[in-house]
């Protein structure tokens, strides 16, 4: 019998916090009412918002230097589903998981789908992996995959992506996310345009295999592991590829995959306008692809991105249906704690952005009243919407205070007993 957090514990712990929660909620309701905002409408928005968890996120990540495994970390996709189930149980904002193939390969995908459903989880976009060699693989990805100079290697990478689509169909997914590590570390290593042309040929072969209701998400990344030139380095390359491929191809924005200080919200606005925004990999960063927890370093940037998203949602922008996912590497925290806090920070940004008085903002912009416009944005960002987030969780059967409840539950200690260290733990991003 594996350890599970009992719904009774959620009830008991919530009861201890109920009075303070009611009090804070009523106070915020009065404040928002003065601003002409109905708190109930905001709570409903918080309840409806969802962000997917990547299966690799519940493993401990690492840096290029070391990985320090955590206690009781997941050994396989079954353990990972259990951990993702806890995040959903307590936070109620993460009903889907995004699998990574081949890390999450199993013999029976229908059974895996059932297993996920037993945790009230479904499957989001499938991630292919051609940035590592797998055992038994015919040719190596050392010098590239979908853009490799050798056709045999490109074909092998194409086949892998097609297999991912097939697996995804069994799991109930409707999207394939393609991130490639392909690029060059030296000037002269590759022909920059020939590599892009090969990417297009490979992607066309994959695109042709997409089922009717499927999308392919193209994930750009500025650098790493290719440090001189990445083939799909930026949203311009990604957009060019998506345009050429057709309506089922869209551009995925991983927040960490840009140069520091890049105006990501503007990229998001442009992609919305072009009906090419696939969705997000949320994380935070200071210097590069740091994969830090969402909202931990620059919550204002996250808010500004959501400001564009809510604007598009409310004006019913054509083709706007972004897929939201977290993509972080947890090196020094318990991944479950990081993912719970991150999910809550993402919903926080969404609700804060929903508070912006859009009519007043448009009027300020029309009148070139700079400070008025800026103040409207800051007023929304500075509003502490924590009571709304807690209320949304409570009404959905989650925890008023997920982090404290998780610690009280003893889940990690129980898993440390159940999941003995084998030395081959299936970990997070770098470790596996
Ligand atoms: C790598 C990439 C990218 C991708 C992830 C999973 O930087 O963020 O989404 O692997 O394939 O970390
Ligand atoms: Mn990513
Ligand atoms: Mn990344």
C-alpha cells in the first residue's frame, strides 16, 4: 500500500485556517468592490485556470556540475504520476501532465492513462527527445538530430517524433512539442541556412503525420547546448518555420529561452496577433535558461505576460488558445513544493492581470496619459490576491495552505521509505 494524503487531513487543516481565510476574503471583497470588481467573478476565473506539470519536473534536476538527488524521488513514470497527483490534490490548478518520451515510455499506454485518471490527471502535450542518445539507437545525435547533415540521423529523429504522436494519441494528448538541441559551437561548424532548411524538411515530414485535431509546438531557445548558433534560436526563426508549415504549427515560448532583458511580453503580443502563440513553458531566470521557479525572481515580468494574455482572452482574439505548462529544474528544493508554489504564482499573475481596468487603460492610452496607464497596471500588480487563490483552492477541494499541509502530511518521508535509492533514479532535466 503506497502512502497517500488523505482528504480528511485537507479538511482538518482547512478548518484551522477557515476563519482567517473568510476574514481576508471579505476584506479583499470590500476593497475590490470599491474598484468596481466583483470578487466572485475573480474567484471563478482562478478556479477555471489550469497549468500543466511536466513529468520531469517532479524529479530533482541538476546543473552541468552536479546533481544532488532528493529523498524519495520518483523512480519512474508511475512515481511521477503519484507526485503530480499530490500537486493537483492540494492546489487544484494542475490537472494535466506533459510526458517526455522516451523517459516515460511504458508497454501499455491505455493502462497509463487509467493510472493518471486515478489521480484525476490527464495528459498534455508530448515532448520528444532527440537531444540525447538512447540505448540501442542506430546513429548518434552528437552533431544534431532533425537538422543533422546525415539523412539517416534525420530520419531516425523524424521517426522518434512520429512515435511520440502515436503515443500521445493513446494518452489523449493533442500536441507534440519539439525542442531540438541542434546548432553549432563553432563558426564554420554548420551552414546556418542549410541547417534551417533541413529542419524544415524534417518538420514537414512530422507535420504530415499530425492527426486532424493535433498541433505541433515549436520551442525556440537562444543557446545551450549549442553555444554559437542554435538552429531555432528565437521567435523569428520559430515563427518563420511555423508560417511555412501551416496552421497546425505554432510557436512555444519558454520564458528562459531568451537573452536577459528581452521584452517577452511583446513577443507574446506579436505571436497572438499572428495567431501563432502555441503556449508557454513557465519558469523564471536571472541570467539565461536558469529554470528557476515561476515568479521567484521577477514576478512583474510574469504579470506583464499575463497582462497580454488576459487582454487577448477578453477581446476574444482570433485563434487564441494557449497551452500553459511549467518547465523548471528543481535543484535545491523539494520539486513538489516548488511546483505547488509555482502553480500558485502563475494563477496569481493570471488573477492580478484580470484586475486591470481595461476600459480605463485604453482611455489612458488614447489620451497619452502615461502615468495613468502605468498606474492602472501597477495597481493590479500590487493587489494581494492571495485570498482569492486560497478560496479557489478550497472550493475545489484543495488546501487553503498547500505547502504547510504537504509538510504536515509527511508525504516525502513516506516516499523516502517506499522508494529506496537505487542509483538509477529517473530524475529531472539534467540528471537523467
Ligand atoms: C530542455 C530545453 C527545453 C525543453 C526541455 C524538455 O531547454 O526547455 O522544454 O529540455 O525537452 O531543458
Ligand atoms: Mn522548455
Ligand atoms: Mn529550457
